[in-house]
């Protein structure tokens, strides 16, 4: 049961949502990420959860989604949405495995390559996780989590009054070294592969 709860947390911490009733989990992507959604479905299948992928018109864009009900969704909602919005705290994050952190990264993370300056060696990279935390304290908790868990140094990235986190190439290598085995080929553009 614990593994299922953790997987549901990993699915919700990024692009997934749980209805206010706490009964139904929903995930939605563009059809460009259909293979990634199929990967998520395959993870759920291991727990005898078989949601059907639906294609739909998302305001003129092709989308794909799944939705299902499960009694563990209420537990996850109470755990993650204590104030009605997603709250990232270290206690919650340390319960997640690298698989769930990888799902979160694939949903909300990106890896940017910056061309090297003439005369300097190599290109630089920036790994960002768009957490859009409401407070700077939440972002600081995330930075502490990544330092403790992966020995990776992140900094705060401010965007439209919200707070996300980012790191350079050295820290990105440490994080992705642990997460890479959980990242399917269809999402390899978010890795160093």
C-alpha cells in the first residue's frame, strides 16, 4: 500500500491533480507526451489500476488524459494539499523514492543547454524545476531536500511572484544520475543522454 501511495504522490506532485473530494486522480498532457502518459499508465497497471487514455480537444490543442478513482487518493490529497494547494515540505519529499522524484522532474523540470562563450571550454547547462511555490520558505525547503538527498546545490528562481529552483551542470549530473533509470526514452530530452 505504501508503494502505491508514493506512486500516487509522484503522479500528483507534478501534472496530476486530485479532486477536492479526494476520490479521483486526473492527469492531462498534450498528445506530444502520449508515450509518457502510457508510461505512467504502465506504472499504475502494476497495482491493478487500469485507466483508459482518452484523447480530447484542449481548447484547440490535442490532449490526452487519464482519470481514475481509488481510496488512496484521499490520503494523498490530505498529505499534499493541507491548505488546499500543493505544499512541498521535506517530510513529504523524503517519503518519495527516486521514481516519484523522476516523475515530478519529468512533469515540471527542464534541462537547458547554454552555448559556451568563445574562448571558454564547453557548454553550460541549467536544470530547472518549476515548482511555483507560494513562499520563499517552501523553495528553501526544496533546496535543502535536494542537498540532503542528492548532494546537489540548487538556488531559487523567481518567476511572476512565485518561487522555483534551479541548478548548474555539476548538480544536474548528480540528480540525473540517480533519476535516469526511471526516465523513459520518450522523455530523454530532459536528460544528458
